C-alpha cells in the first residue's frame, strides 16, 4: 500500500509501558484501539471539510491549478476532493490491539500531506506543491494535533473508567 507512515518521537518508551498498564487494567485493548482509530479518521475528515491543518487554512491553489480546474469544469470544488475515488475518500483507519493508524493508499498522498516538487511526468511538471496536511499530525512538531490528542485522551479516560 502506498501512503504515509509517521513515527512520533518520544512515544517508543512511554506508549508501550502505558499500553501494558492499560492491557492489565482493561484486559482487551482492541475496543480502545478501535476508538482511537475512529478519532484519527474523524479528525482527518474534519480537516478535509475545513480545508485546514494544524497550522491553519491550507494554502490557496495556484493560478495554474485554478485554470486546470476551470477547464475540467470543477472550479470551486473543495481542495483534494475532486472525485469520489480521490484522496479524501481514500483515507482509512486501521487498528490492532496494540496500535491505531490512519492512512491513504493514493500514490500522491505524501506529496499532498508534506508538499514537494512534482515529477517531470506529472500533469503539472516540476512545480512546487504546498503541503496540505489532511491527517491529524503536525509535521512542524511531530505530534498529534491538539484536537486529536485531546479526543484520544478522552477516549482513554473513558476506557479506564474515568470518563
């Protein structure tokens, strides 16, 4: 599967210990991870709806992109959501009893999330694409977005009986 994998620094030591404590308290952590997956997907969907990421609104489309959209008859369509099979529709979650994630199987997913320069063979060759972070991770801090973190903490508290 094509997509993005983001490792969050500082999680490798604390998270497994915390997860082991949760496993001992909960017995089965699969329902917890299923709920964390739902949070990650929900926050991603909201970022598509609001066309914004942790740093605020996504950058405006370039004149070239706006002209291409006008020629295709899709001017005014939300960014990254031109087709039913496009990037927004490709975002999916997954989980095990020890992890939860959100990903996309689109080959261009990382380019849209992180930004970069298009290939010489692309529709708009050798052009800079601005980052439009649509998953709940802040690449500037290598952390979950505040919304995702707060919601996941609420989920954790609920699962350990504090919510």
